[in-house]
C-alpha cells in the first residue's frame, strides 16, 4: 500500500551516492586513457581508441540513468520476473548463437556492438530475488523458500558457467549474504566456507597428495589430510552439538555429500573449466609456478603496482603501463595502472571511495520500508563488493585471474551499463521510500 506521492522527487534523491558514482566513472575514464597512452597517442576524445569509446559508453550510461529515474518505481517490482526471464533467455541465446571472444562464448554482436548478457543477468537476478523474498507468504526458515531462492540463483549461474565464464559465475555466490540478511541460518555460511575449503583441498589431493608412481601419500598430503579431518570434525560438533549421541546420522550424510561434492568439483574443474582457468587457480594456490606463462599477467601486475611506490610515477608516466607489459590493462587489470601512476596514495583513495560506496548502500538498505527495496539494495552491494574484492585481489596475487571488471573503472560498455542500471534502480527505489507505508 502506498501513500501520496511527493511533489518533487529530486528532493529525495541520494546525491551523495550519485556523486560517488560520478567521481568513480570520471577516474575510471582517466585511467583507461592512461592504460592506452603512448607518446603517439591522440587526444582523450579520440573515438577510435578505447578511451574515446568509453566516453561514449559513459554518455549512454548517463542516458540510461535518467531513464531509470523517470520510470515509475512500481515498474521494477511489477516486471522483476520478466526482466529475469529475458536475461535468462539471452544467456541461452549466447550458448546457441553467441560470438566467442578470448575463449568464452559470452557475447552477442548487434550492429558491430558487442553485448555481454552475463553482466545484465546479475541485474535481473537481483530483481527476481527481491521480488520473491518480498512476497507475503515467503519465510526464510521454510525449505521451499531456500530451494526457490537457490533455483533463482543457480539457473543463470549454470548458463554462464557453460560459456564458460568462471568469473561471472562466481559472482552469484555473493547472494548468499543477501539470504543471510533475510534470515538464512548462519550454519549455511559455515557450510559454504567448508565447501570452499573442500574445493581447495580437492585440488591439492589431485595434484599433490598422491604420488602417481607409488600411490603413497606425500608429507604435505598427510598434513592436508589431518587438517581436513580436524576441520570436518569441528564442523560436525559445531552443527550437531545438541545431538552428540546420534552423530552417526549426520556423519554418514556428510560423508555422502562430501564424496558427491568432490566428484562434482573434479568434473567441473577438469571438464568445464579451460586449461587457463585451472592453471591460474593452481598458480594462486602455489601448486605450480609459471611467472613467464600462466602467472605472467599477475606477475607483471604486481611489478607495476609495486613500482609506483608511495606517490606513484605520475599520471601518464607509468613505464609498465606505457610499454604494455601488463595485458588487459584497461579491463581486468586497470587497478595496476592506478598503482603504478598514483602509488599507494592513489590506490588508497580508490579503495576508500569503494568502501564509502558500500557503506552508503548498506545504510540506504537499512532505511528502506519495503522488503523488495532492502533485498535489492543488499544484492547490489554484494555484487559490487565481490567485483571489487576479486578484481583488486587478482591484481595483487590474492585471487585467481578469473576476468571480472572493476566497477566503473574497467573499460567496457556492458559492464558500465549494468553497474549503472544496478545503482540507479536502487537510487530510484530509495527516492520513493517515503511513499511506501510499512
């Protein structure tokens, strides 16, 4: 039920959030220019280059932002499932008629413009999840709610994994924090952490634990096995501490699930992931070391960031950047341009800007009167935070190179459009919060 509409909607717009967005987009554009800059480069308005094209994406993003703000706020909730269905259909279309670029069939080319539906699918998923969880009959403690929420998340994630695009697929794991905010048991988060640990252990088992010739455990493998047993035993006691006498049931169930999970990990890792994905994860875990091959991008990125020192080399003065030592520097590795040219001070400013963005969105989420707006807001901040953490993590060697953009900084129309729509839909919902009765 809604009250009387305010006369001037602009009075309720969160201008601080818009200001953070504008500053980040501007800084992103300047760094894309720096990442592509050479002594023979033209002006920053050269539309034949990436930085010129990015300016066009920025202009169209501004138009999209205005369009989002002009639509009636009820439009987003009413057509949430429609958006979700359209983007899922586009993900299916990509698998059938999509164009393969850099090893992934993730693109649809329309009139010379490449569109990546996986970027927009996150928006549709956020709307659909918010729509479902805001339904009157939905309670998070019900199995039906957990199952339906999982289906909403897993359908687009599975289709994206088939492209294969591991980076965009992993973004959907961040939605578990949205479900946790809406009442999902903390035990599920513990199980999620355990699943991640078991995934890593599975890779070590496959590559290090067994000596193929003698079938004997290596010393490192013994330590890993003992550690995994301790973690597993601790989780059992934590989750079922009230029923110690009947531990055989959960233990049996856990063993069956673990065996099935390990088998699925092996299948996905070896049959769906490509060699480049597998080797990058092995490189991160220290299972292999190949700084001139698989680990080249990350190795050069760390050199570039480290060479910037405290103050940086100066704008357009980065040698690692100028001589193209780091591949994909205007997209996945844009942050190393910031590190080399702006130094520790510049990277700190960027990180503070992102933290400000996250804190502001969470604050906005908590002041919403409708469940739909709150769930959507938390979906937005989880998506942004995952991109931020993984993108920066992979440039400094703390995360595998899985190819996801840094919001508002990386070059690309699809990512900038999707991030803009995500954010401004939230701004629109927040601007209308006073017209919603509790």
